[in-house]
């Protein structure tokens, strides 16, 4: 079995069933996790970065992950609220 994920696979037990995570793949209770072939996934290949000028002259970096749609910005507003006008600008413009 091959698994591609950010973190190594683990076994999870829920409702008398054993699963390989991530993916909720059902396996037998005596499944040997060492048989799983793990390929480490990386977000860096999926990220696009944009330099956006702020209204007060600063430059901020907006990062957009094309795989999962997540965005982040280096401005103080995004750190406080989780979103900002720079992220909206990137989403509307690009």
C-alpha cells in the first residue's frame, strides 16, 4: 500500500475497526504499518507567492496554495483576522 501525505501514516482504532491514516483506509486489526510505503508530500510545489503593495507603502507577501485553496498574508491584519484586503486583491486579480 502506498500513501502520499505530509505526515507519516498511523493506525487509528475507531468503533471496532482499524484504519490507516490519513485516508481512513480500513485494514485488519493485526495490520503491520511497516508494510506501508510512504511518499512525503510537500505544499511548496503548490504555492504561488504574490508581492502586494500596502496602502501605507509596505510590501506584503500573499501565498496561495493551488492544491487546497488556502491563502495567507504577511500583513498584521491577516494575522489578526485571518484574511485581509491583500488576499482579496490576489483572489480577484489572479
